[in-house]
C-alpha cells in the first residue's frame, strides 16, 4: 500500500503543478488522503512501472477488470487482456512519454465480459525522470449496451417467440428449454459469451411463471457477502426464478458456499426455479478445477448447450431479417435485407462475439440508413470491414512456391506459412488458445506471442 500511495502522490503532485494547486506543507498528514482518494475515487486507476509491472490498482479498477493486485503484479498486461486491434495506452505512454487522452478501449476482462472504457493515460515523473504511467478509466460499458443493444433497449419481455431458429441446433435448444420451463428442474446453460444464455434463461422463466419475479446473480465477484445476501433473499421471497450467470467464474470456496445455500433452500422450500450458466464445456471446467463437481450436479438436471454462431451459420441471415423487421416497425424505415456481397461477408465471418456482435453490427448499419431498402457494404462499420479482412485466411496454394510465380523473400514466405498453420489450428480448436497450444506442442504464452507478432506485422504492412 505504501508503494501505491507514493506513486499516486507523485501523479497528483504532477497534476497539481499543472493545475496551479498549492500543496499543504504537512505532506505526511496528506498520505491518508491519498490512500482514501486512490481506493474510493469513482474511476479506475491502473499504474505500471518502467518494466510494465503493475504497482497501483484501485478498487474501481478491480470492479471493471476483475483482477486483484496480487494476480497481476508480476504479469505483463498484454498477457491479461485481449485488445482488439489497438495498443495498450499504458504501454504507449510508457514508451512515448506523452499523455494519451480520451481513448475508447474495448477488451475482454477476467470475467469473460466485454468491457468498454474511456481512458486518460499520463506519464509519471519523479524529479524529471520518467518512472511509470498511470491510466484513469471511466467505465462506459452499460452506456454502450443501452445504446447498441436494441433487444434489451426495447424493454420487451423475452419469450420463445423472440428467437430466430433456422438451424437444427437452435431448434433443439428451444425445444429443450420449453421442457425445462414445464418441469421447473434446475437448468444449466452452456455457451460462449454472446450466444444469448441470459435471453434463453428469461424465456424459460416467462414460460414457467410469468407472474413471479426473475433475479439475476452475476457470479463475477470475489465477495463472500454476495452469497450471504442471496441466502437472505431466498429466505424472504416465496418464489420466482434465480439465474446464476457464469458460476464458473466464482472461486471454488464461493462455489461451495453457493451450493450450501441452494441445497438448504431446495430442501426447505423448493419454490424457486434455479437456472445457471457456464462459458465452457462443464466437464472440462471440472477437470481443470474451475467448476465444483457437486455444483454442476445441482444444476445439471437439464443441460442446454448453445452452440456458437460460427457452428450454426444458418441462423445469421434470418437473424438479420428479423432485426430489419423490428427496425421497420419501430422507426418506419424501409430496410428489408442485406445485399449479396454483405451476405457473403456475414456467412464467411466467424463471429467470435456471436449474436451479440452480429446485433451490434446491424444496429450500427441501420443507424446510417435513410431511404435504403437493401443494406450494402457502404453501411458496414469500418472496424468490421477490417476484422473481415483480417480473418480472410489465405490457402496454402496462395503462398507455396510455384514455377510460374516469382520467388518471395524467405522471411515473407515463412511468415505466411506460420500464419496459415496457426490460424488453422485456432479455427480447429474453436479459437481456444490453451487447446490450440497443446495441439501444436507449445506453451500458451508462446502461441499468444506468435499470434500477436503476426498480427502486428500484417497491420504494419497494411
């Protein structure tokens, strides 16, 4: 804590000099104020030293990113977060020595959530010498969701009729979900982020008991009081649905506490309907120690696997058509469909963010329409065009040496071969870094490094 206070004090001193603020002479008496400011300020604070090691990480930043200081202090921030096509502003400031202000960043945090922040990042100097960098992050994730998620923004109840299910896989999901609503047995939803697990949970709830409330327990924290409060709430309520989102993100100790509360409540009353979700195969989660076996057994009376969008691409175009239909009703627009070129791009893209990402792209496209009836490539968001281009994997015949082709530099040839092979391995293992690394016979860190290196080289060439 002393190091945190000292660095935060240096940062404030630098800022106060710029702002013309006069400091009190009793500097030691101010340390308590620095500590309170660092821990209770309403913005996230994250500072690193010249080696990139974290030395300041306040409570608000823990809430945003989901880490404790002990978990991140000896690791590079590039290992902790997946930045989408952008550089860490902390490293940028550390390397350049200049402040970088008002930068919007979207990345995946430890909880498996997509987070959006607006950041101001400053260099920290001690007697004119650069000693680190500090980032001030304003969390705008909720605001982004309100703006860019029309299904939730419309505040319409989610029922089974709200879903577009062209694929056999999604039809099976809805059929099983309807059986779950009728039986009221505990349900476990399995699927990647963005596949719509929460919407399926709400549809089950609506079909099972529309007059009773539905409560969502976000299992992303490390606070024991979260489970204690759930136990009190269950004792005070007479029924309803409790949806436990991502129980696999709870620590083993909190999973055991949750199981104790649920088991006791089920034995005493049995009037609540319990639904939970996990982000990966539960068997693999149990094997890796991320999911308590008995907690899995509690919810696994009915397990519903929601496949990622890349494995049921038949749902993509009907989803878009349904989105346009709702847009016409709400805004009186004329948009009806996608043009053939955009359809092809949508079907070829892997949609790592699943329906959530597809919905965001469609929302941004329709925000630009006036009298258009067909959504063409000109309406696609620039960042999506870039992602589609980056995901366009070249085939072996594109870069293998052929008699009629000119020789390319060896480094370029090897880079293309490595890129092709690694991207094929990632696609084969559903973009799971750990599984792909095991298949390739390398460490997870080595594979991440190679992928970042290839991506950086491609962006430089562009």
